[in-house]
C-alpha cells in the first residue's frame, strides 16, 4: 500500500496538471457513478489526506463535489498530455478526466466515489493527525496511540485512525530507529513523540523527485539513506547484515483485525504484513498481540 509521501506526490502532480482547468469530459468506470457527467466542472484543487486523495470541483452553478479515491495496494493516478497513450491497460482504468491541458487517469483504484465537498468528513473524518498535513498534532497522535497500550507498536503505527501517512516501509524503518521490535506493545515505547518525529522527517525528505542520502533525527541519529548503503535500514533486507551491528536482518509477519470503522476500510490493519527487524538492535519487549 502506498506510503503517505507517495500519495502526496500523486496529489501534487494532479494538482499541477488539473487545478483551474475545466473538464471537457469525465468517465467513471464504476457502476455507482457510471452515468455521472462532470463536463464543464472546474477542478479547484487536489489535496492528500493521509493515504486518501481529494479532488475538489466546482460546477457551473457553484455546486461543489469531491472525487475521493484511495489507491490501496495497486492503484495509481497518471497524468498524460491530451490524447496521450496510456502506460497501463485500459481495462484497469476506473476514472478518466480530460481537460484542454491534460488527461488524468486513475488505474485500479481501491476506492472511488464522488461526494459532496461539504461531506468529506464522512470519508476521511476518522483519520488521525496527518504527518504531512496542516493538521499534524503530535500530542493528539500520542494520545490515540497510547490509548491502547497492549497493541503492538507496529500495528498502532499502521492504524490510520491514530496518525495518518505511515505505511509498512516506514513503520519498519521507524521501529528500527527507535530500537524496538514492531511486535512489542505500545507501552514498551519510551518516547512516542520521537518516533513520530522520525516518521515525519523521513516522509518529508522523500516528497521530492530524489531521495535524501543522510538525515539526523532529534536525537542526532541517522534516519535516512546513507551514501553508498542500501536504500533502507531493514525493510526488504532479510538475511542481509544490519547496518549498525552486522546481525542478519529477519523477516516476520504482524497484523491485527480491528472491527472499528466502515467494513473494508483501507485504514484498518486487518491482515498480517511483513515486518523486518534486527534481532539485536530491536529486542522484543513484552508479548505484543501479533
């Protein structure tokens, strides 16, 4: 599932291509909105909210609608010149928006709906503070995560109701930087704000077209890519040596079904996903609910 920085980049690309443009045609390839025609509507802006994309439009009569999408595991938005050839199969397209300046196509979108802009809160109001958003509030994020002290910290970080924007890559990296096993309970974490600060710094460093090579967190420790080293500290590096202690990195699985929110919500941790960790640098503390 895309991380918050990937969604931010997608929103930025769509906004640059579409903001202020009048739709010449719209094509929603999902049954619920197949007959919806937004021709002559103007794209006002495209903004990210956690892992969600909100495309806000204004109609000729002043009505306001939002195209709400979530990429889930396989989705993507791509921008082409008018009439440009798509790089993905046409049968995977779920939304096509055409303007005089560009075509925007949403492929394999996990969630696609059109809602009243005034009712966006029904779609994303359950999300916690957004690490990349203007609403970021570390104190509120800490309050939400700490409210379930027995939940594994690796599960709590992925739960978008606690804080929005962290995906599987960053949860593994942040847990490594904090020196804690992802399956350890939240109660075992001595400094949640520092974990959030590391996650925010990593996400922000990866908003541009390239990646930063070295970063320092609030404790003076490296949190980004180091020159000449692998791309990640632990993620995807099973059996490779830890960059700190040379112990082989291990892979496991971690997940927990949580029945809150709407059924099938992409923001709930409902299945096991791979975790990567250094068994020496990240000792397992307690009996996290893996």
